């Protein structure tokens, strides 16, 4: 089969022997930081009212090398009841992501939409285990549409930039 040329022709070598196909992949993933606070234990286990859960998350990306980036999902849970704080969980779950032969817009989209989507189920499991191990019902976070949020933020930024450019025009010109 190697005689038909398909093995070497599908490599897409750029003449230098380097693979020139676009590539984006998660190399490794890990818990970067995890903090679980149960400040009112053991009294919290006798509270009658169910705590209200507040969830916040943020995505960050840092360049490690030219083609390797660290993507972080930061998740903070705050569970509060009338009697006080039930628990607080802070998690930074990260992954090393390799990106090669993608333009800047594609790289940015992968780092802030696709990579978090890939990493999130593992961060979700860490949160569930942490809340269970703290003595509470495991918190199973709802799936997050990272791509939708990313596109929404791009649209908001474009609108803000367009609004700024309209405001920058000299008075009297339409």
C-alpha cells in the first residue's frame, strides 16, 4: 500500500520536513490550585435551611512557549445559608495546550472556547469530589456553553469598539 504514495502525500510536509497542518491539542491537564473551606463545621451539618449556591468562573490563557499555552478554568463556589457560610470551594483547573500552524484568531478561539470545553468535565468532577469530601451533597455543575460565551464576548467587544469609534468622530460630522 505504501507504493501508491498516499502515506507520504498525506503528511503535508512544507519542504523542510516539518508538518504544516494546523494542530491544536490538550497535552496535559491538572489541578493547579484547590481550596476547600468548611468554616462552620460541625455546626453547619445541623442547619435546617439549604444553602444558596453562587458559582463564578473565569478563563485565562498564558503562553508557555511559542506553541504551548496554559489554559486555566477558575471556579469559585460559595454556599451560604441564613446561619452563615456553609462552604467555599476555589478551584483552578488547568491544561497545557499545544497549538501549531493556526492563525491568531483561530488560536484565540481554541484557547478561550474549545480548550475550556474539553477541560470542564474534569474540573466538574473535582468540584463534585471536593464538596462530597467536605461532607455535603456533591455539586454537579451544569455544562457551560464556552463557545457561545466566547462568541457573545466577541460581539460585545466589537459593539463597544464600534461605539467608541462613533464617539471619537469630531462634533458636527455624521
